[in-house]
């Protein structure tokens, strides 16, 4: 019988200074509590340098916070390439595909953000993966920004079959302004 593997993916939040901010700390607190409550196998911390004025990636700040909360570094996986939610999903899938026996994936973000997270992760991962999106950090968000971002996400994924990583990668590096000049 294969081991049941549970992972938690925590989405980063744009840094304004090289330390954890309240929203990112809230997401981390929810994710770490869940990690401990369900005895998860991996904690994937997803976030690159979305603010180039800051010298550290979001995942580095998230890892430091995790270590301060007593999480063993052996359970932490950093994903440092993502610059937005589409990147969070795309780059974490590349990590998840290498882990055998995953039965449960929990995605953690802010509650106002979870509808878009659900849509984007479902589009990137495809139907072979099942997610739990029920754990989130409660904080007021900019709903107009979320609506605009959801419209942009719908345009990005238009005519792409869920889980088609090759097509998503092509589009990521050809039309997405945050990744067009980046490395693959």
C-alpha cells in the first residue's frame, strides 16, 4: 500500500520591505496551523521576487517565518519563480509532478483571493489533481482588483485545455507581461 501524501501550498504576497507583512503572515499562520493539524508531508511556499525593489523572494521570507514557527526545514519546499497567481500554479505544478503518492493538496491564500486561486490552479493542474480550497486567511481585499484580475485570468486561459502545461508555458512566456522576458 502506497503512503498517503498530503501537501500544502501557501501563496505568497507582494513584499514592500524585506520582511513578512501582515497579509503574508496571515496566510502563513493558516497554512502552518493546517500543516500541523493534518500532519502534512510538505509545505510548498510559492512566491518569487514580484517586487524587484526588494532583495529577497517571497518564499525566502515565508521559509524564515516557517522556521521561526518550528517547522522542520526537511518539510519545506521553496518555489521562487512565480510573480503572480498564474505563476504560483504553473511553477508549483512542476514541483508537485515530482512527488509520488499525493492524495491531498491544500491551497492557502487570502479568502477574497480563493475564487481566482481555485480557477487558476484547476486550469493549470487539470482534472487529475484534487484540491481543497477551504482554508484561507480572512482579510478585506480589493474586490475590484480581484474582478479585473479574474477577467485577465479568463483571457489568459481562453481556449487552453485544463492541465495543458505546454500551452500554458507558451502563453506564459509569450503574452504574460511578468514573464515575457524571463527565463524558462
